[in-house]
C-alpha cells in the first residue's frame, strides 16, 4: 500500500477538483476537509469521496463555483 503525505493528499484533491470544474475556493475547502479526514483516520470521508465529487461535478449535480 502506498503512503501519501498530508500535503500530497491535499494537492491531489485540490488539483483533481480544479480540473473537474471547481473554482479555487471550493477546491481548497473540500480538499482541506478530505485531508483532515484522512489525517484523523476517517478515510470514509477522505479521498474515498473524491470520485463521487468528480462525478457530481461532471454530471452537473454539484456546482463547483457556488458561493456557500
């Protein structure tokens, strides 16, 4: 099993979200949350969720530029 640093987890999430329709603010916010989940041992709310986020962005079910 490959190990990733916390910084690598954040970077992967942020780049993936940016590449699939999120603006910088939303990509950073979601990536911080996923990174914290991974750091805290809650993998079910970490990178595990990234494919579903991408699917939502691609299918128009999520707005990657929303202002919460």
